[in-house]
C-alpha cells in the first residue's frame, strides 16, 4: 500500500472554468506537476508502481465541499493525471515512464479502480490537500473452482 499527501486545496471545476485561459492552463499544470513530484519522491523512497490491478482512493480535504457526483472527480482529474502521466516528459508512451506510480494510465482500459471522497478542513489552515492511497488487489476473473 502506498500513502501520499499532495498539499494544497484543489479548486472546483467551476472556479477553473471562470479563470482566463492562460491562468487555467497554469493551475492545471501546477496540480499535475505537484502530484507527479510527490509520486516521484515516493518512488525514490522505494514505493513500487502499481503494475497490475489496484484500488486508487483520493480523499480531498477542502475548505468547502464539492458536489460528489461530478465536481469532486473533475477537480481531482489533474492530480490523477500527475500520478499516471510523465509530467516532466509528456512525450513518453504509456507504460514507458519509469517514475510513475500508475504507469498503466488512467483510461477506461486501465486495471485501476478510482474512488473519490472528501472532507472539510474545519477551518484549520494548512490541512487542505489530497490524500491518495494505492492498494494492489488480486487480478479479477482468474481461474478458481
């Protein structure tokens, strides 16, 4: 099991859409890179990438709650991308970046199951961020009796 904390409050998708284009691009890139470098640090400390089926749980801690059906997963998309895309080498083909914790991507064909939930900071400064837990699971559909 791998536990990560990516600091900083993730903005709501509505707040991002309200930003001018260049600012929106900077914010998305910053979130993606922050997640990538937290994952890279974990890799350098010995965390092994999930090369098979895994559960990936995102727990966002924000000052205000988001709509859990649409806005929560959308606000965490760039964090998810940062853990499954080479932020410093975006031209790498899927599965070829040695630094990723989720090297098999985040598309519908990946073996990862993504879950999202949230809580509020309760007014405490410095608590905002995203907790990510990656847990390997047994392959589904294998043999058996």
